[in-house]
């Protein structure tokens, strides 16, 4: 983990401000969802990206019956389904 040298204080409501330099660098916009992880005594913030339930890809993800599936896995499922119909 690389230190930025930036220190922020937690306010009365438990909030911290992510400096604009870091938000710009990581392309974090207002209202973007942020994931929070705990690793030992460290808190890790990560820009949230929706990912495929099967392979973890974040590219071309669509919602199918409440599950996120990428187009590649969707194609694989469709071909498996076609193979089952042929049998």
C-alpha cells in the first residue's frame, strides 16, 4: 500500500473528505458508490464497480433476474442451453 501523505480528521458524524486530487485521479464523481473493506487494522475504500456473478468481469454487465451477468457469460449460458436442447 502506498502512502499519499494526506491526513484527514473524522468529523462529528464519522465522515472524512476524500481530497479532490485523489477523486480526480481515481475518476470518482459526486454520488459514485464506494466500497469499504477492512484488512486487519486498515480501512480500504474502492470505487464500486458492478461485476459478473460468474467470472467477476466488470465489462458489459447486465441485470438478469436480479443477478449481474457479463455478455460473455450470457453467451456461454445460451450455448449450453442450446446444447441441452439438441440432446
